C-alpha cells in the first residue's frame, strides 16, 4: 500500500524533477521560454509547483494455511506471519488525484509446526561416547537404578502403578533419588498411594509422610489437587497425554515425559533432568539454536537432543546420564 502526500514548494522550472525549497519569499523568475500547452510557463512568470512525495508503507503479510499459495498485494509478497491478520478496504489518494481501493484480503490461519523442524548433524563420535558410558554404568550402580521415581509401586496393578509413578515424579523435583524413594514408600505403607486415599487424607499427614522432599508443603497441596482431578476427570486414572499431564499442578515437561515413558510405556520425548542437562552440555552434544553456546535449561536441552538423537535412545538416555558430572571428563 502506498500513501501519497502533497507538499507545496516554490521550484525552479528547469529543475522540476528535483524541487528545491526556498526559505525566503522572493519569487522565481523564468528566463527561458516554455510551451507545453495548457499550464505553460514563460516570460518570466512565477510558478507554484506541487511536488509529489511517495512514501511506501510496510505491507502486513497475509497468513496462509499450510499448502496454500501466498497472496500478492501491490506486487509484494513474503513469508506468513505467526499472527492472523485481516485487512480493511481503504482509499488512498494517488498523484493523479484519484482514489485507489485496497482489496480486502481474507483472513486465514497458519500451521508452522513443520516449517520449524530442521535437521541437525549429530555430534562426532557420539555413538562411541554413549557406548563407553554404557560400559561404565554396567559396572557400577547409581541410586536411580534401584530408587528412581519410575520404579515407584512396581508391584502394583497397572492403574495404581501409573498413579504411583506420577506421585513419585512430582516428589522427585529438586530432591535426591533416595529421599524420593523413602517418601513414596512411606505413602505406600500408610495406604496413601492412590487418589481416593489421598483425597480423604489430611494435608498435614501427607506433609509429615513426604518430608524431607524439597518443597514438601507445596507438594502435599499439589498431591491433594491432583487426586481430585484424577477422580473427577479420569475415573481415578491419570492423564494419558503430555498436554493433559502438564496441566496438573506441579507437573512440568520433565515429569510429563517420565510419566508417559514409564507410566504409559509411550515414549514421546526425552526426560531431561539436571544430570542429563549438565552432562549433555559437557559432552558438547547440545547448543542453543544457531550458536555454539550451551543450553540454559533442561527443556532447551531436551529440544536440542531430540533434533539428532535416534528415538530408540530417548528412553534409556536419562538413566544412563544420571551419573556424577566429573565421570564424563575422560570421554
């Protein structure tokens, strides 16, 4: 879309294409003869010239459906925006004094998921490094091997076990594995590892049983809320999608992926905790998009790993990298 503005200047007729502004009131005097029909200038007459200034305005781009072609407006086109836009008809005055009508461009939606995916070359020798870590881990156990939150309620029926994995995952945040394991065991021994019993239990009792996990007061409150949600929305079971799991209080991407992996046996992503985040950066396996800088959060590390790590490694990578960071200095 162009906006046309008219500004009056006194100009030398010989320089009509490059109007010059004068800062005094003295007239311009023509010393030549011009005969251009109507509106001719000559014999020293003074002329008032209207100089035309054209200013282009950035055109908002039409958002399109994936697979559609991009519309052209005023001969310009570009990639779709994320937002949805609509344009209204409007009149623009041209140099000839006529009005130009801007056509109404229909409002559409855009799907950008596929356009945001891109290939990343895997790090050099990552397979050899991972195999070395496997051999090291096979010779020594880490607490996660026997007391990880995914092992909570392993002897329970499937439905109850899924709920115990969710509880263990919630309690594991900012807490060491052996502390989380002890809290889950105390809940189980007191019959408080199912949504019905947790809903009926006093919050102070839950706080006492899960102490000293990190943020135990907040987690006790979240356990009560989650129990209520599971009973009212899921018939005592737990959500079966990443989106629904992350809508539960206290559940973020890490725990949601853990519950999907171990509760539902449905691997949709990598469970990245502090260990995986730090060791992946030390190994040089991840970086911020378009840079060589380290990732700054577990979620950023998860996205970076999933760009190149084969999907069959998404599940075992978490327990494999749950080792002291100093252990990887020789790899």
